[in-house]
C-alpha cells in the first residue's frame, strides 16, 4: 500500500488497535511515539516504554522482560536512528510469540539492509531517506494477522470497496491493505518511488548493503584514529548504515563546521554527530573526514 510517509502508516497501526498495551522504545525517533500517545488519549492503546541500554536498541531480552498478558504488540525501528543498531526482527517475533503484532518502522533500513521483514505484521517506510525517492513517498505492508486484527479507523474514500461508485452510502473497507488509503496520492511521487525501487532491484540489496558496510568501516577507522568515540555497535552484524560518534572535547557544532569546510555534511545532534554513507559515497569522503577531524587539533 503506497503512503506519503512512514508516520501515516504508524498512525493507521496505532489507531487500529482497539485495546491493550504496546511496547515501544523511549529512545526511538518521535514518529514512533506520537501515534501511541494519541491512541492512548482516545482510550485505545496504552504505550509501555522500553529503555534500551546506551548504544543498543530493542533486544529480545528487553522485550521478554516487559511482556505481560495485556501486551498486544511491539513497535520498533528496524534500525535505530541514533546509533544504527539493527533489530533482530526474527528473534523479536520469537520473543513475542505468534499472537502479538510486530510493527516495524523500516525507514532506516529498507532497501539497504537485508532483514527478516516477513517476521513483522506491519512494515512502514518513507522513501525519502535510504531509498532516495524524495519526499511524499512510502509504503505499508500488512500481514494477514494485521488485516484481521487492526480496525481500519482512518479508511478514506479510496480505501473502500467499489471506490468508483458514488451512491451516498458507506462502503465496506477494502479487503486488503488498500483499506489504509485515505485519498489519492500524487502520480509524480509514485513514479519517483517506483524508480527508486527499480534501482534497488537492479543492483540488489545485498550489493548495496555490502558497499555501505565497507564505507562505514572505513569511516569508523578514520573517526577512531582521530580520537573520536564511536557510539554505533562495533559488531557489523548488529549495525546498519548509520555511524554515530562524538569527538571528546569538541562541541558537535564545531566538528560539523570543520566537516562542512571539507564538503562533508553530517547530521548534528546535541551530543553527537552522524554519518549515513550510501553505496554511491566515494572513497574520497573518508579523506575529507580525516582532514576535517585533523584540523580540530590545530
């Protein structure tokens, strides 16, 4: 089901659960917080916040420790936006069992990381990040379990049966994920999204992931060589394309200014910086980063 962004899909999921507790990480991007807060305000879902260890993410052990009989679902990011921690979706499914919903925000992983997407009941992603499809692009994929259990609260006129019949009566929601449609989307953005997916299909997720992993490893070496503290997981199997780091003794804004001077644009947070190299990021980017970090010592 095409959507304009990941947040729309998360709101569909959050408002579609009639009652119960949903586990979600407190450290996650706010897009995975507000849908559950709004659902709680309507008396539907109660969010229970998980607190992952620093530098880590949602693990099966963390989830198991929070499970109670009233937990009906878990909502996680496939890859943590702060550190690049890669969730083990298959292990999370095993931890929660077959009857609870696993809802996954895939925006930091889809198209660039091979993951067990079929373990999830709801997968949502925006296309503007790693897919590089531009804004107002994205999708949602739903399992049969999700279609059966989620109430289609936000179904619009394009999400019903007999969508072209304007007879003044209420039509039943579509039997498939189309029920999450609110109105028509732009054919221009749909074409951009299709082109982005075609590029991934052409080069394969495996090849793209390998190229990104190589660049992340090289950048990690550069950061550590110049005294930086890497905040992303050290184990390549537990991280994706996000490399978070801090330069002790240097404010992130100062580090960012040095990087900008070398033509490198990081994401700047209050206490850290983040690189997100893609498969097309050239090797010379590492030299630029090295020059910028070296300048901090002068």
